[in-house]
C-alpha cells in the first residue's frame, strides 16, 4: 500500500471520531515526541526490544508523522528525498566531490 | 514514489558511506527521539513553526523511522494499518459496537 | 548552594528579561523534552559523551525542571523523595516485605 | 533537604537493589528523555496537566538528572549556575552591556 492510501485511511479514521480538531501541527509534533520516547523505552537499560512492541511503537510514531505531513500539505516521500539531497551535499560519499 | 523506493534510496545512501554499522535498532530508536525533539523545537514557546524548518525536521524523523522499519523487517504501511486496527477496537467510532 | 537559592537566581534571571510569560507548565514541560534530547544527542551513535557538553545539556534540563517545579509550587527535593517512596513499595529491596 | 542529602538517598536506594550497574551516563541520559516525554504527556492535546501526575513525572525526570549528575561527578546547583552565566552573556538583561 502506498503512503497516499495509508494517509486516506488515517484521515477517515480521525474524521469518524472527530479527532481532527486536536491535530494542530504543534499538537502532532508533541505526540511524535511522546511516541518516540515510548519506542525508545523498548530499548531502555540495554534491552533488545521485544519485536511486537517495537513494531507497535514505531507504528505510532509513523502514524503521527503521516498525520502531520498531511496537515502541513507535505508528501512524506518527497520531503525525505529533499532532505536527503541536503545531507548528500553535507556528507558526500567517498569519490563524490564535496560542494 | 512509494515507501519501497524511498527505503531503497536510503539504504543505498547509507551503504555508500558505510553508515550501516551504526544503524542498530537501539541507535535508530534513539535518533528518532533526538530528531522528534528538533521537530518539537519548531513550536517551542508557542511559535507557529517555520514551514521549511518543519518539513526538514519531519523528514529527519521519517528518515530514521524508515531505516528502523527496514532494519527490523517491517513494512511501514503494514505496521501502521495493523496498529490502527488495535486502536479501532480501543476507540470504536460512534455507531460501531465496542469489543 | 541549595535548591532554594538556585531557584531564586533563576526566577530573577527570567524576570529581568520578562520571560516569565512564556513559562507556562506546558511550555516548560515541552522545553524539558527538547533539552533532554540535546543531552541524549551527546551519546548518539554510541559516543562517550564529551564531559563539558554533557554538563551543559544536563544543566539545561535541570534548569527547566527547577523552573517548572517553582511554577507548580513543588519543592524539587520533596517530590523526588515522595516519588521514591512509591518506587520503594513497587520495588522493595531484598529483605523488605513486598506490599 | 539539600541536593546532597537527596543524592545520598537515591544512591543508597539504587545500591540496595544493585541497580548501579545499569546507571551508565548513556543509559541515564536515555531515561531522562523517556521520563521527560511521560511528563509532556500530561499536557498532550492541550490538557491542563493533573497536578499529582505532573509532580510524579517531574520527580522522575529530576531523579534521573540527579543520578546522572552524581555519576559524572557534577554538582547540580553548580552546573545550573555555570550554564546560566553562559546564557547571561548570550541574552543580557536590558541595561546590561552585551559582550
């Protein structure tokens, strides 16, 4: 399934429950941080990270990331690739000319 | 572009720079938290969040999420939809029978 | 120097700059998370953590913690010891009766 | 109670349970981030933050901060005041000469 279909499903899910009014960019950014820490907790004290738990918490982070991307009119794949180009310039691969 | 193509691009990018050895699940989870806070910083003290800055920081969070998904053999769309089903049961839409 | 003297110094510092109006509990909690991630960044990718950098970032987290404690009328030492008692019940030391 | 007495109490608590071996600086920094997000969660979606819940979560962040300060041989009050001097230079109060 593509990002677009997943975002449509998430939009519909939120709309059915009238949750959209909470989904301001600031609130979504906050939720991304909260969920990111729950994901990090899977590895607290050097733990390996229970596979299902990691999948669930990573899913939560991704969910809020997709909702935020949708809210600010950004295409997830596009912004990742755009940022990658900036990183490519900053960290050229061996053999590439530094700019 | 689909998630698969983006992940291939990220994999190649990391491989060219021999960064894969740092990409343990624990390290990636940690980086997701670090980037999530940089995204949150766009909204610190009630700021609106500069659009380009938000796009870049969200891209960083997504990038590490995709790298972690790849590392643990998870399909991003699939785990988001799987988690959504658990949330659907926990928060049924008005009219749906609670389970 | 005791916590009280440090908090007085922080209060005066913020007042001189008219920053108090930004210091709502929610904003301070957000800043604690943002600074906590900057501290975590000292150890990203398995790094040891440059001593001065760790001291500075830990100081930032502590600073916002003390400002939040002050804002909600909590004594830092008291709430730490109160919480410790709850943890003591949950994790009795070997030899202590579990409750 | 002063910071010193609180840290002694925390040290004894950890020692009784043989938890010291988990308390590397990197692990403690990670726990500070995890707890900071639990504190932030008190304010998620614009909530006011239940007073007792905020006290407990703030206590958790402070606890790990004090354990980390102790682990790296830093005095909490001293590093906060040291960092404040750097901030004072960066943000002079109205009337103070900028440096």
